[in-house]
C-alpha cells in the first residue's frame, strides 16, 4: 500500500462507527434528510454565540460543511426551484 493511500478498511470501520454514533450518513431518503437536518440544527444550537461557530478549524465546522452540502444536494434533486420567467 502506498504511504499516502488511506487505509480503506480503517476508514470504513471508522465511518460505520461515526454513523452509529451520529445517526447520519448519506442523504438518500426523507428519513435521512430529517436526521441530517436535525444534526445540522444541533450543531448550530451547540455553537450559537460561541467562537466555534466561526472557527473553520473546529471539527464541527467541517462536519457542518459536509452535512449542509448533502442537504443542498438532496434538496436540489427532490425540491427543485422552478426558473423564474423574466419580465
């Protein structure tokens, strides 16, 4: 194995552990969407009025970015906003 390559077995194990603890993973259904949205709201509530909210190096900031991107992608696929007609 290349020294720069991740240990995919360890990554898979750690990700499965994360999913079990956090209750979130890929957003593929309304149930996934609801759980992920609840996690995003919990992170925002936890960091409200705290420096961690604006700290891009905080571990929850990175998680918030990933979860938010997953929500946006799901919303774009399942709840597209119709194009506005120009006047």
